[in-house]
C-alpha cells in the first residue's frame, strides 16, 4: 500500500469534511458544470477523482454514501 498522508483523513474544523471528501465534492461540482448541471455517472466521477488523489472505488462509494446519506 502506498504511503498516504494521515492528515488526509482528519476532518477539517470548518465543516467536518476530510481532504478526500472535499476532492470528491469538488470533482462532482466541476463535472456537473461541464455537463450542464446533468447527473454525473459514478464511473465518470471516479475517473476524475483518481486524477487528483489515490482512492479505491470502495473508498469513494463510502464517501458518497456518507455525504448523501443512506436512506
């Protein structure tokens, strides 16, 4: 497993988001803008996220469930 900055998993005091969650949200926002506010397929989002940070599919799915909520 590659070395990871342990600070990336600490929540920010401003809003409680971790660095990894912030990257996922930023990529989602950028893709939505590029697609004219249409829904973004998960595969497309994952492709954009891994351009910025090393993350498994399962990690991203856990982040999405946490952010969206599991109802």
